[in-house]
C-alpha cells in the first residue's frame, strides 16, 4: 500500500475503530471474567470486618487465596435476619440473598426517615437487617455484630459494630467502606483508634444511646469516661458522623428493640 493511501482519513479511522473494538472486547471480557472473583473478595472483606469488629481477628491478618481462615472463623457465627420495626428475628427473609442496601432503596421494603429521626443521614431505613451472632457453649449470646452505616464527610461509611452479651457494651468497631481522607477521617481504619471501642459503653443506664467522641477525655474512672472514645484529630465532621451513626443504630429506630429483647432473654 502506498504511503498516501495508508495515511488516508478512511484508513486512519478504520485502524482507530479496530483498535477501539479490540480494546473494548478485552476490557469487557476481563470485567465479566473477573466479576465472580471481585464478588468473592468483596464478600470475604465483609466477613473479615465482621471478625475484626468482634475481636476475633487481628487487623491486617489475612486468609489464603481461597479465603480459608476467614471462612473457618466466620462459620462460628449464626447469621440471622432481624425485623427492625419490631426487633424480632424472622425466617421470612433469606440472609444469603438479602441485600440491605438494595432493600433500603425499595419503598416496599423500607421507610423514609424524618429529619429528626435520621441522625445517621441514611435517608431510608430498610425493614430487615442481617446480624451475626456468636453463641457461648451454654447457648447464650457471647457477642452480636450489627451492620451500621451513615454519612461521613465525603461519602457514606459502612461498617460493623460488635456488642458484648450485656447488649450495652461495645466489643469493637470496623469500617469496610468509606471515602474519608487518609490521615484525617480515614483514621477510622487506624487499629489504635479502633482499639478504644473494645469495652466502651454505648447505652447509659436508661438504655439511651450515649456514646461520645470527645477531644478532651473526662477524668479516668469517672462515670462519663465509660462512654467516651477519642475524636479523630483534624476530622470533626467524620467524628460527628461516627458518633451519630453509632447512636442511631443502637437507638429505637435502629437495633434498639432487638437489643432490648436480647437483654430480657439474657436476664430471664
Ligand atoms: C483535603 C482535605 C481533606 C479533608 N478531609 C477530612 C475528612 O476526611 N474528615 C473530616 O472530618 N474533615 C476533613 N477535612 C477537614 C474539614 O474540612 C474540617 O476542616 C475539619 O473537619 C475540622 O476539624 P477540626 O475542628 O478537628 O480541625 C479535610 C480538609 C481538607 C482540606
């Protein structure tokens, strides 16, 4: 082919079209082929964070490529669905297929929260939530892990909050998805900051959500200090988001009714 024909507009466009076509086939084939792997890894990350929140796995501890280790530990949990309107467990919804975030967008399966109710900034609240229960040998609950979410500074933050058997004391907190700035709001991932959530009281004696993220701690041993976690420095808005979402999900509109039922069951 002579040079002028090879560099004609038609030829250049043809070559560009073929390159685009080949690239798009490669990219879409890779996306389709890797989707199951991506879904598997997302699921594994979710399980890992349930375990981290429950204090059963060190931060940074990993599984092998097939997720063994995490899967084995995760099998100790009983996975149940809770009706958030009543606080009752239900078998009407399958935890294996229930997608809480999708349900929250469906008017048939969620409710719109009023401005006063919506302290976590989630807009709509799904009717059903999945919780993870760790039982003791005597059949009583040792820990329960609750999914929580709420607005951070830049985006919604998604995580897990674990409670001890008294249903008032935190056993741990872990976020698996957020858009906060590394070094500022992103310090929610810092193991040292997260470590403070083991043993802090979430509900006061009247069972009202009372967690406080503070810049200055109350004197050690004081009553107020039991409800305090350090604020994230330089990240007041993320801090407020974390405080509000933990209060929301441990309150009446969140898992409050479930926690009350479990508390009564433990007492009886
Ligand atoms: C680039 C950039 C990123 C920021 N990221 C965060 C963040 O992730 N979380 C947050 O609360 N504040 C973030 N801030 C700071 C807020 O804008 C605001 O100044 C801060 O929340 C005030 O907190 P302070 O009172 O502790 O200084 C960021 C600011 C800048 C300029």
